[in-house]
C-alpha cells in the first residue's frame, strides 16, 4: 500500500511562495541576496577555524554582519520595486546598480578580513586606501539609487495603498538619513566619539560601552527600510480602521522611529554610550 505524502507545512509553503515571488520581482537582486547568504554560510564555517582578532574583535564578525544585512537589504529593494510603475529598463538599471555596489562592498570587506586587517577607515597602505575608496564609491552609488527610489515613491506612479506607501516612504527617508550618518563616520575617520575605535563594546554589535558610537543610529536607521514598511503593511490590512486612521498610525510610528534615531545620534555625538558597562 502506498503511503500518502505528508503535505508541507503552511509555513514552508508561504516561504516558498515568498522566494518565488521575490525571484519574479527582481531576479538580479534575488540572486544577489542568495550570494550573500551563501557567503554568510561559508564565513560561519571559517569563523570556527580562524581565531584572529582585529582591534580586539574576531576578524570574521564584520563579514558575517554585513553579508546578513546586505542580503536583507537587496531582497527588500527587490520586493519594493514591484510597486513602482517604471519601465523595465529603469528597474533593471536600479537592480543592477544596487547588486554591483553591494557585491563589491562585501567583496572588499571579506578580502580585508582574509588579510587580517580592517576595511573601514583603513588608509594605512596604498592598497588599503584604494579598497576603502572603492567601498566609499559603492556606498555613494547605492545611496544615489536609494534616493531615486524615494523620488519615484514620492512623485511617480505606484500600486500600493496609502498607509503602506507612507511606510515605504518613511523607511527610505530614514534609510538615507542613516546613510548620511555613515558618510559622517567616513569623514570623521571612525565610528566612535570620545574614545578610540576597537575598545570594549556590546556583544555581537560591539557598539562602544565607554563612549559615543554612531553605528547604533546608523544600523537602526538603515533597517527602518524593513521595519516601517512591514508594520505599515500589517496596519493597512486592518479592516476596522479607515484609510485616514491607518495612515495616521503609520506616520505617528514613523515619527517615533525618527525620534529614536535622532536620540541615538545626539547621544553618540556627545560621547555617551548606548549602554555603559
């Protein structure tokens, strides 16, 4: 007697549907995300065999964090692009530009980790300075493309409800502000204020526990691009609220998130740690 196949759980079905839809929306960015996740898996293996430290931090921590963060970012853009009524060539240009910039960025970070040195703010040798310059150029390109996305969501045509739209807009605005904080760190030559980079920090993120650290505002600001649209999407599905109420809730939440980033930023520039330990 043939045993009937066990149906896949609804959770795995939804995950499969999401991944197929992601690939349909932007094959380039979907594949870029998978490349970063594959790199993440490889680096996690290397992590257990390579115990080198750079400025007191495990040398492979930065590639791990950036690979994960970039995968989330490129998949977010792939998802959001679908809502814009842009010509196919415009969507392809944005997708390829972001893919190239992010792949170059993670390649530089990983290469420097393999060499046992820092990637950000490292101008100690001509080769280090060249790599850091390339990284800066790629982030600038990505920021320009993100700005174009914001302009399209502000002035263009789109297929999305008003509450969800404002979540996307707010997420992009805060993302760009956080990119600006990243630019400040580059100009300053470090992410710490009042202390040197590489001192005692919080577990995993390593945000300074002795002085100000701009990375907290930078990180949370960048991921507003995921947090606000997701919450706005959930709010937009509430049937008991009017469109105006939903939009008001999204804008209020966006304002609160902006205030949080501002507080973290001003705390950092005054040399105060997020948590003193």
